[in-house]
């Protein structure tokens, strides 16, 4: 009976901790900054659509969505994932609240909950971004992006964002420094196009 009560109270605590971190992540300043950053390629695409004449589905899929959207927005999407993950562990140590948080529950549970909240937050950002692009393209061209192209673009960008946020999460856990966990992935985002050119 005591074991059942203990597991129920642990699940109750984990659920509340999950919703606390999710709410904290979505209502944070960094989430708002990421939304504002995502508006840059949206307005850039809106500006580019004024000078494009697209009359068929292939033009929407290739010229607008695949080249302009996924090409222009790639760096900004990666930057938002780095911003979201930079203080996920090191933020607790810089605020001196790590010992209190990790004393109540195991470090593994808290890091798992935080990583789930990070994935959900990035997914919400991606939904906002892709929905805005989808609606804007339809309003400007009266054509919809093909479903398979749309899903492929979403998944490719989401997987790439997960790789960069995982790298940032790892650096944040190892160094316990917000600045280092932001600088290393940001530097890699900057030099990545040059490395691709060299290859």
C-alpha cells in the first residue's frame, strides 16, 4: 500500500513538474524572442512574393517553399533551437537553484522532463512558423504547397533543430555555463555554410 501511494505521489509530482517547466518555457522571454526571430524570414518571404509570378503547383513547391523558405530560414530556425536549449541545465546553476531542484527529485527525471518540454516548445515554434508560411503562400498565390513537400520540409527542419538543441543541451549539462552553451553551437551555425562550400 505504501509503495502504491509513493508511486502515485511521484507521478503526481512529475506531472506537475512537467507542466511547470512547459509553462515556464512557453511563457519565457526567450520563447518570445524566438517568435520574433521567426518573423524575419516570414516577412522576407512576403516581400519576395511581391516580385514572383507563380502560376502552377510546381512553382509553389520548388521556387517558393523549397528554395526560398527552407533555404532562407535554415539559420534562423537553428538559432531559435540553440536559444531555447542554452539555459536548460546551466540556468539552474547560474540561479543557484540547482541544489534545491535536484535534491527533491533525481537529476535524470528532471533532465528528462526538461528535454521533453524543450521538444514540445520547439514543435510549437515550428507549427507557428510553418502555419504562417502555409497561410501566406495560399493568400498570395491561391495555391497550396503539396502535402509531401510540406511534411518533408517540416521533418527535415525539425530533425535539424533537434540535433542542434541536443548539442546545446549536452554543452549546457557539461559546462554549466549559459554563455558557453550558446557560443559553441552559434559558432558552428556561422561556419557551417563555409564548411559545406569547402566540401
